[in-house]
C-alpha cells in the first residue's frame, strides 16, 4: 500500500514523539537511579507539593527530588531521593517553600551549624517536616476567631465599635476643651521659646567658631614657634637621658657606677658618725686628743 505524503509526515511525527517520550522516561529513570539514598518526610499539609518537585539546600542548590507522595495514617508521607554526595545531619529541617510568589513548590533543607558531628541521615530514615503556611489556614483561624459569625456581622460590629470610640473621643474633647486649649497654648509658647533659645545658641556657636578661627590665624606664627621650641626641648631631653643611661657625667656615673654609689654611701656614714661625736663632745672640734 502506497502512503501519501501527509501520512508519511504524520507517521514520522508520531514516531519521533514516541522516541522523545521514551528518551525522557529513560533519562528520568537514569537520573533517579543515580547513587543516593531515600528519606521519608511526614507533613500535615503539602500546599500543592507534587512528585518530581526539587529538594534544595540553602534555597538554591538542588540535592534531590520528590519520588512519591502517599497518605500514612494522619500524616502525608513524602519519599525524597537525596544525592549521595550530600550528607544531611539528623537535626536537619525539611520545609516546603515556593519559588517566588506563585512559582513551583519545593522542599528546602535547613542544615544547622555543627562541628565534628558524624550523626547523618541514612537510607530509609524517617523525619517530620515543617508544614508551610497557607492563606486557607489563615482564613480558618480567622473564622474560628469570629465564633461562627458571618463576615458582615463582624464588619458591622467593627464599625459600631469604631463609631462608639469616635463618639467617646469627641465627648472627652468637648468636656476638656478648656484644658486642651490651655495645653495647646502652653505647648506653643514652649516651642516658640525653645526655638528662640536655639537661634541664640546657634548664633553664639557661630561667633565662637569665628573668634577661634581669627585667633588661630592671628597667632599662627606664635603657635609655630612654640611647637618648634617644644621639639627642640624634646631633643635636648632625649640627649640628656641618653648621657645618663650611658654613664656620662657626674649624674650618669652616680646612676650607673656602683663604686661611686658605695663611696658616697661610706662618706655619708662617716659624716653621720662625725656629727654624732661632735654632738656628744663639742670640744673635739677645738682640741686634738693627745697621742
């Protein structure tokens, strides 16, 4: 049977599409069959998490994917495959995130900081994930807060309470009008006085800075001479200290030569004894004792 050109084109497209699907399936199986381990993560709410959703770490690095989702008792069991080269601590947290605002769902892994820890998750381990927040759950909570009342009733009560609050506020202002007026007047006077004092203070600061600038400009030469003299005095002091430390001069030898120190010490002892003997017998100063 001879096929027309249209049939040939259609058959070619069908065969090509079939081969494409087979390749996608094979590649998917090869990707899943890579070296890795599987974990069971339990959630109470998935927020539209689907099979093949990525598992990421730090919100960006893909380390695995969701393989299977099934119900297990009161929790939903999510089987995730993790690449073998990523070792996760047993204290890691698994939370469901959304890419952007309305993007795809994925599982984000939080790994706590640790040092010298070798307690890692292994194939078949079970962990409890962190349920994602949702707008529907917030609405359920809000409905529980409304205590079986309709939204219109709650809104009407809010308006009534607002009107009552405004009425009470107006009444309070009306009853204390004089005190309020007095307070406003006092506040205005205080603000005006503070503003005037601030202007005076600013003017005085400006005058002070101007005087300081003029003083520094006028005495610039004197300040320069004073600094130069201080530098010279510092140089001379350094020289004197160097001579003392080197043992030069009388003071230097006195500070560094131990023999000079001992001679001065002996002389002081001799003088003390001499003065003591003269004090006890002043005649020794006038008469020499006979030999």
